[in-house]
C-alpha cells in the first residue's frame, strides 16, 4: 500500500532526514586512516539519541539471521551495502559508504554517503562522482506525472554509460512512519514504466553502483553484501518528496560536504 504524505508529515520527515545529514557530518569530521567503523557507529548512535531520536537500523530484523547489531551500516570498498561496523581500522585509499537511519517524532530519516578515507585513486573518485550524479539525475525525474521507471532509467543509463554495474537486488523504497514502505524504487528500468508519481509520494532513492560487474553475494554474517569481482562499490541516498516541477529533497549533504571541503577532501 502506497501512502501519500500530507504537508505536515513531509515536514516531520524533513526533520528526521536532516538529523541523518547532521549525523553523517559528525562522522565526516573523524573519518581518516586508523579510525574503525565501530568507533563511527558509537559516535552516530550517541549523536542520534542525544538529539531525541532512535537509530532505526539497530535491531532491524533479518530473515536470514540475527537482527542488525549497529546504528549505521558501514560498507568498505567492495562491500555494497549492510556492512556491520567492526574494529578493523580504515586505511588510506579506502572508501566507506555510511547508511544511516533515524526515527524522530514517529517519522523516519534515511540517507547514505560514500566517503573517501584520505587520498583515493582517480578511478575510484570517478565511481563516486558518477554514482552521486546518478542520484541527482534520478531525483530530477521524481516529479508529478512521471513514472517510477523514469527515475530508474535515469540512474541506470548514466552509470552504465561509464561501464559500471548497477546492482539489481537492492533498491530504494518508500519512507514514512516506517523506514521501508511501498513502493520499491529500482535503480534500473525503462522510461514510462511503473507507478505514476503523485504529489506527496515520499521515497528514498539510492543508487548502489559497482566499478565492475553488477553481480553480488552475501557474506557469512548474513548482512554484508559484496561485489562478486571484489571491485569497489559506491552508494548515495536521498529521501525526497515528489512535487510538481521539481522534487523536494528532504535529506541533505550540505553539512557533510562543508566538512569535507574544510578537510580539503572535496
């Protein structure tokens, strides 16, 4: 069932999503070689709870095994999504995709950003740039009167033009009182296909793009998803509201990227 949101609900979603952006900005301040993803998780959980929200990922059920044990997903290098934070220090040249969710005043925020750890190679920089560009190309299509396939096609065509693999098994989704609502929002598809987009539809658009092949498999922890060829993958996500003429982006990279500019990493 797809629920269109009222203006009041959209503003509650915005508050939850902006908290996600501020949380990711706090993490951006400390991401550097030697830091562990477990340390990042501790910072994120404290910041979310100190701001009156709860981390929606923690305890999220898994049909294949144990509930998710952390407050953020930290997917390093060839991990695509759902990486569990651990005590392994990040290294110079790594990338880490940090997916974060909050629940504030009964509504959910959900956003992801892929961070460089120190200096990364030019080909990995291009992967990150293309993936983020594809997110905004998808958002450009998220307007009243278009269809879901228009979003999907915009993402897929932009990334495949660069020779990248578009992951099929994991997709975007509706967002509201629950973190995952209908409809699903694939990152691949045909223009003009799928559900008609209506005013007030709130969705999370999240391209997951691999430098090599699109095929993936699950790690032994039953959470982490990695590329089959072990090449790097990037993941960016915004929660948005469909509007006439131009989508309303509810989450924000602004504070994240201010931190990165201050660190000369953007």
